[in-house]
């Protein structure tokens, strides 16, 4: 199998080029994926944190004490950042510590909440009621965002798998069944052209999927690897059939 792969890469230098570019592109693709996972984890925890702050303030605690209690009760990233905020507030003002916390989260949702909390505290607004209402609103918002993300991700994966894997597999089966190289058909040039076509189709599928999800720039890094995978799958499927 390994020798067949090396021979295939030797015959198709464009596949070797795509493989090298694709492996290098993982360095650009992984950081945005990890950053988005981190940010969405914070945002999905936001409603629960706000509800906890509301309960603590309703029990007679101040905002700083409520943040301390919630930070100590959570073992996730949100709790860690809240604990760091309290450490920062020991050497600077509490408002500056909250602003630093908002920047560390790198989340627009969290930053918006911190701005609202700061404004509410300055104007002596009822924090318990505000926090409780915000917890309900952000819970609904993130549920809708997660549902939309799940639906779009399913469609995006379906597009990429059908174009990048299903179509090459189908054509490889038909070509191998009716025009096998073992029967004397000279299909090397045709298969090479088809492989390039499937590589280009896979690239279009990946970019369309990225556009659907609103992350086209992130998916651009994965395009060469998908192109290589689609071309390799077609070639290997044809050779397996014949």
C-alpha cells in the first residue's frame, strides 16, 4: 500500500504538492478552530454564570463577592478567568479588572455583558433583575446559535463528503467496472484528468461550505488537503476495483 502511494505521488506531482501545502496549512487551520471552540465554550456558559451572579446578589452579596463565589464554584475556563479577574482587582480597580477579563475572553457576547454590568453598577440599577433577564436572553440566543450551527455544519459536511468522496468513488467504480486497465484500456491520461477535476470540485465544495458557515477564510487553509484526499480516493478506489 505504501509503495503504491509513493508510486502514485511520483506519477502525479500535483498531488504531492497539494499534500505538502495541505499539511503546512494545518498550522493555519487549527488555531481558528481551537479559538472558536474556546470562545463558544465561554458563551455557552454565560447564561449559567449570569444566573449564578443573580442568585448571589439576591442573597445580599455585592457584585465583587458574587463574582468571587461563581469563580470559585466553577472548574472551567470561565471560572479560571473570573478568579484571575479578582487577583487583578487586588492591585488595580475592580472596573479595570472587569475590562481586562472581557478582553481575555475575546468574546463579543461577554464584552457586551461586562459593559452593561459596568453601566448598571454606575447608575445603581437593580443588578439582580438585570442579570436574571440577561441570563434568560443569552440562554435563548446561544441555543438558537447552536441549533443553526448544527444544521449548517451537517449540510456543509454532506456537501464536502458527497463532492469530495461520494462522486469520485462513484466514477471510480464505473470506470473500473467498464474500462479496467487490466483489459488493455489506456486510461492513465483520463484518470489523471478526472483526478484533477475531482480535486477542483473538492476545493469548490470546501469553500462553499466555509461560506455557508461564515468561516470561509478558515476553511481556505483546509482546501489543499481536501483536494489531495479527493484525488487520492479516486485513484486508490479505481486501482482497488480493477
